[in-house]
């Protein structure tokens, strides 16, 4: 309890062994609770609305997608206990000190975009409860709820996640109970639509939902004590927490979507719940505020990672994290309130394209960590001015990253761009699958070739 009211002291540097007090069960709630929000519900509803699946098909596609994406997400989580640093700092072990900067900078841009979008979505939930509440006051309320956990950091985020696990978990169960009680007979719920296009699009959407957490999942697991047991527990806790939380909310969305009848999901949910709609939507709005705080908190750590690259002589401590956190909060708030609705819609579509930058990064990171280095890194080198044994740039990683990015373009299917292969596949986006299959072997071959030519005998750099 003493730690709850204090600002987190640690930033991007390794967590000392004496401060490794995290618990695996906290990792379960920190990924279970914040996933129980309206954005997750709306995402699940796409299966039975936009993609035209029956309820059974939609639930199956969502489950498979979450399970597949969750494996990649949880593999990143297991890195935290061993290395004790945020995820994007560890990226220097693959790309070099300067080589990690462009990817980390794009990740910061994504964090801010997600934060701004969450403010808007949370505000819409409040406005649905209180129709007379204007957009600006609603955004202010969500922002105020986000401030404390974003600024105070790790401990308050975990406490808020535990609260959300109970409150939002109860809200989802109430929703499902109302549906079962008053809408138990849903026509076509188990029908087979023969819509493989819709099934694959839903599966990809759910998988990318989980992979989107990869750049910051070890930010919360880095406090666990070092050791193989903690690594296994981090994997299991993050995997089970994120999968169960996401799937519970997405299942609710799929059910509500099958009942929507052309209505907006929020409106349909209010129609289903009746008098229970207001407390449920308030709980979901609370959930999106905490998820927003996590985006800003991890965005601050990534921003410090970029800053420390060019000022390795300075210690970027608590004060610097607070300053960066405030800047990101203000930036996200301004985007949510000052920009036109049309811009926010376009920016959300732009974020879909930015998501593809994570796929080759996660492929290279996991390949290097588990197959080439087996988790053995010189953490001190991450913070050295010359990059230590990893240097300023790792050309094989950078070249493979670009190739893993470019190979996705024909298979991309977004509102802003659809590739030729995606059109042939009926709009199914399998770009992430292609990149995940192609990038790892390319990276392994290029790394081994580079080492054998540059280093005598091919020793590990």
C-alpha cells in the first residue's frame, strides 16, 4: 500500500534484484482487466457484422486468432524477468543502438495514436450514458481517470487492473446473462455461412490484436525475479490473462453484433441491457481509461529509449519520465479534442498500416532471442555510447526488417491500401502471416553469413 501513492522510481534501466518484487498473478490481471473495454467489444462485433459470420463461426475465428497472436505476445513477456529492461531497450540487442531508433520512434507514434483513439471511444461511452454530456467534457473525464496510473506508474497500473478485473469482468457477465435470458434463441447462431473470407479476416484481426501488445508486454514483466520459473510464469500469466480478457469481451461483441440489426454496437448493447446499460458502459469506459494510461506509460518508456540513444551520458530517471508522460498526455488529449472527426478516422486507418511495422520486428526479436542467443544478452551494452558488443547498427537485422516489411505490401488489406494479393484473396489480410514465415529464416541465414565473414571463426559478437 505504501508503493501505491508513490511515483515509480525505475524507468528504462535494469530493475535491481532487490526491487524484483513482481508476482505472476499481477501479470494475469494487468492483461485481463484492461482488455475488458468497449474497444474490445466493438472489435469482436466485427465478426458478426462487417465480416458476416454466424455467431459460432465468429467465436471460433476469434478464439483461434487470439490463441495464435497470444503466443507471440507471451513470448515477448517471458523476456522481461531475464533481462529486467523494457522491451524496446532490449531491441538494441538485435538492431544496434541507432538501428533500434526508427522502430522505437514509430512505436511511440502508435502509442499516442492509440491513446487519442481511446479518449474518443471512452468519451463516446460516457455520452451514451449521459446524452447531454458534450464531447469535450467526456474526453476530459476519461483523461482525468488516465492521469494517475500513467504518472504514478507500475504499481498503480497493477492496482487499477485488479479493480478492472472484478468490475469489468462482472459487467461482461451481466451482459452475457441478459443476452442468455432475453435473447436465448438467436436465429442462425450456429449456421455455416461458407464465408472463409470473413473467417480469415476475423482470425487475422484477433491475432493482430494480441501481437499489438508485443512492444510493451515485458514493460510489466521486468519486475519479476530473474530465473526460469519467472520466465515460465510470465509467459503463462500474460498469455492466459490477455487471451481470456480479450476473448470474453470479443465474445460479448460477437453476440451483440449478431443482435445489432444494423445498429451501432453501443446502441444495440443499450437496447439489450435496458436499465443495466449505464453501469456496464461506465465500467467499460473505466477500462478504456486504464488501457489508455498503459499506452501513455509505455509510450513514455519508449520515448526515453529514443532520448537515451543520443544522450547516453545522462541518467533518464523519474523526473524525465514524468515530464515525457505529461507531454504525451497533452499530445493525445489535443489530438482527441482539437482534430476533426474525419482526421481521427483517417488516423485510425493510418494506424492499421503502422501495425505492419511490428510484424518483422517481432519476428526478428523472437528469432534472435530464442533461436540465436537463447536469452543471453549483455544488458550493460544496451546503454553504452558505442552500443557495446551490439554496435550502432546491425545490418543483417535492418536489411531483413526492410524485406519483412516490403513483402507484406502485396498482402495488406486496409482502408488506405489493399495489395494485389489481398484483392485476389477477397480482401483477407495475411501480410502478417507471410512476414512471420519469411523473416525468421532470412534473418538466421543473414546473421550466420555476416558473422562467418566479419568475425573470425563466426564467434558471437
